[in-house]
C-alpha cells in the first residue's frame, strides 16, 4: 500500500520547490536584481564593494560574501534573505519563500509519516516513523507491531520495503529511503529500500533478490555511491543482473525525489534505466583516478601482478596472429585446455558451428572448467555483443578468455582508420581488465610484401597498426619445416621465440638450437638432439652413437659452430651454445 505524506511546508519541501527559482524569489522579496550575478560586486547585505557573489550553485540560491574582513560568509537562499536583512530568522525566511511560491500553509509543527514494511504474505513486519521538523531536520525510529524496537526481538528478520507488492516479471529499483521508493512506485516503477537508509546492508536480505534483475539508483554524494557499491557487491552474488543508474542533473546529495521535483518524467526515466551500467562497469569507473596522479601516489598503489597461466601465454591482453592453417587456433585450444584444468576459461569459438566444435573440442575431458560460445551465438560488439560478453564474464568469472577470431566480435572501426580500430580493440581490452581476466585474441597475418620490414615480423599483422599498438603482448605463429615457431614480444616481457611441435592434440617445445636449420640438414639436427641429451660429447662418440662417418660429423659440427648453435670446449668436446639452452 502506498504511503502518502501529509502535506506541510518544511525547509525540505519548500527548498525543492524553490530550486532554480531563487532569482525571482529574491527579487520579489526586495533584493536588487543587479546583485544577483555570478561575479564579484557590491553586497546587498553589508553594502561593501566587490565582496559579494551570487553563484546559485545547484539552483539553491547560494552566495559568498567576504564581509570585508576575510571572514567569509556563505549559505543558500534562505540565509541570503537573513543576510540582506529582509527577515530575521530561518522560520521567517521559510514563510516568506512559501508565500512567494504560493505554497499553502498547513502547519509548522513536527509531522510524522509512517512507512510499513511487510512480509511477502502481507503481514506487518516493521514500521518506520519519519518525523519532519519545522527547522528542516528529520528523524527516524523503527517499531515492531507490538510497539517495541527491533533490537528487543533477537529473532527479528528484516524484509525489503514493499516486497509483498513486487511483480514477478519486472526489474526492481533499489534506492535510499522509503520516500524515494514511494515516489518511484507512483511513477510506475517497482522499487524498494531497506529500513535504516544507507548505513549498512544486511546479508539476509540477499535471498529475496535471488534471480531478480536489480537497478540501483544511488544518491548524488560519496555516501550514496559507497552504499551502491556495497549493495551491488552483495547482490551480484545472487541476482540475475545488477545495474546502476545515476540520475543526471541532481544537486549535491540529491535523490530520486529531487529528480522528479526538478521535472523528471516517467518516460525519461525509462530511457535512463535502459542505459544503466552493469555494476562491474560502473564500479570500475568509480575507482578510476580523477585527474593526473603523482609519482608518490603511483608508488603507493598496491598492485598484485597476475600469475602466468601457461608458459606459452604471457599475462594480459595478447594478440596471436598467423597465416591460415598454421595452427594458431589449435595452439589456442591447447593452451585453454591446459589452463582449464585449474582455472575457469571462456572460449569464443566464433567461426565454429556445432559440428566443427565437436571435432575440435571433442577430445577434451568433461571435467575441464571451460565454457564455449559458437558461431552465431555472440553478435558483433555494437549489436549486443558487448552486453552479452559482459554478462558472460560476470557469470563465469574466467581467468582466461580466448577470442577466435577477434574480427567476429570487435566493433568495426576500419572506416575510421587508426582511431576507430584503437577504440574498438581498447573496449575489449578494458572489459577484460575490469574482470581481471587474461585474454588471447586470434587474428590473421597478411601476405608478405616488398615494403615489409624484414627485421620486424610483427609488421605483417593484418589491418591498422592500432591492432598491434593496443595489446599488451603480440604473438606470431610461423611455419618451420614440420614444426611452428611462436614469436612473442610485449610491453614488460623480453622478446622470445619458441620452436613448437604438435603431437596429437598437444604442443611441446623443441630444442631451440634446431631453429633455422635447413630442411635437409639431418646430420646437424641429429647432433643437436644428441648434445641436448648428453650435455657435452666428443666427435668420436657422435660417430659411434649416430652411426655416421667421421668426416660427415666433423663437417656438420663445423657448420653448427659457424651458425652459433654449438660451442667447442677446451677438452675438445661439444656442447650447446648458451643462447640456445632451454
């Protein structure tokens, strides 16, 4: 049942009515209109020159006057009426403004308003009594149906406000205070709050929000945003979705009632609610630093480095590129399978239908902590993909997300050039960062051209240079005889290359000394394998163990020395060069 307040004018109600109308109010009361400007000038109260400014902050008639002594006086429109000498007391100021606004006078005595909290079956659980005083202050007390406070009953269980009226198929708006909740119900939106405002959030309230869609409307102050964060973190454990909608153009400490009194309409509220941010997104934005940070602040920040999930994958946002059929998807599947043995993994196989996915993933064990999206199940970023991916990350909380391929989900930015591609890729990277999730994104290489820099393999990443500039790490997979070479570089890691060999569904690293050897150099490869297992070995032992002629072994060793693959020790034996050790 809707609680309707008995109308009276108090500082609260008159102040809301007076918002953005103080210019006409003050002039009507006798204040010189020339003084009501946001620049220094003569004070209409103490008459001093160049000491008064009417800044009218948030439409509340605020002013500043230095009084010629450096002892600054400031206040709102009510206090300005006293400073100018038009009224002598706050009560007189209240009556004057109410008369100017033609607000009917009912009573200046304290007014009590009763809000009833019910159980889901409609039975009264708690009553909250709000007292509005004539000086603008308010107080609250809570009473059980027997007239005693809740603390007197050790078995008392709280319930959210108006739970007995919640519809089953609509989002529930959560705000601070019963007055705001009632205003939302009157506007056509189911709303709730807890008894006691923003002081805390009882975990036992969570059960009533399980599986529901929740939108939090915080008050416009630090306390309101802190409360929204506390509630959002708690409800995210049980609710289907938790979003946050910050109403625009609110005064400091303003709430839903202020927004409605300021002209907010139900249709406008519907648009704002449809654009509410997912709680994780909102919370991330709330924690971002405002303005530049100092060196001391940077050094004081406690940052926990992520553990490397797999030896082939550096932490952060990694772009893996390669030519078609070189094995980049197979490598991503191998890494995700290994990581999923101990961590949650989300794999966006956006080029696989169900048949292909069965062939690619069918060998994996059922117990793996791996979840899949297939072809057609996740739209492009700006066609709903952003929202669906955000919800998946919120639900699964993966340590690793694999995107195969990145072009199937990122917002199309080619038409906007570098800036567009930077924006589209950065959006995905920032989402992964918010969820503390490593990401391996698969992309394509273009064919080598005459203008390519032969010293930089990463020049061949297909598309704008933004695709190479945004990621934390870049990887390129290139063929090498029957194996592949994984080249890696990043912002905080040393460049590396690994020779990988696919055996069944697994990749294993091959001795790097075998890299760059000609396809037909079988003797050289045999020698490398032998030295790798023996540590050091003489030419004679090589002849015996490999079953080859000594001149062939000597020639092969000489060539390996020239290539820097092996080193000759003082005792005449050979070992792998330090640069080619595992």
